[in-house]
């Protein structure tokens, strides 16, 4: 079943569930939501290249490359449901400076 086969009412309910999970009742991710999203983006290497090079052979590891692409696709889906663009993602994935961490 493709996304276009799902009734609009069900898509809207799913989008609302994603938003409540990461944003609470607001429209942008709350502090905990940002922390989780930032961790997921780091884990999926969403800011880096997708090809994974096997360190022992120096050759592209196709299995790990496709695995990483799958993780990145999952993050794109979350971002789409939350209405986040690359600028939003960049803001909360940047490492905070020590004086900014004290404020969080």
C-alpha cells in the first residue's frame, strides 16, 4: 500500500501523532524532542555522505550504505510529518557550546 492509497483522514491522524510525540501541543519540537531528533540525525549520519567505506578493504560496503540510506529515509519521513526543513534540522543538530548547555 502506498502513501497515496491511505485516506487523508488517516494521514492527518498519523501526522498529528508524530507532532504530539516530538512537539507536544506546540508546532515545533520541544527540548526533549529536539534532543531525540538530534541523536537520530547523528546516528543516521544525515549530515554526511551516504557511502560507507569498509576500513579494512577500502571498498564501499553496499550493505551498510543501503542501511544508512534507509535510516536517512526514516528521518526524512519524521521531518516531513513535523514540517521541518533542513534549516530547522541544522539548528538542533549543532553541538551546543558549554555556556548554552547550562541554559538547557
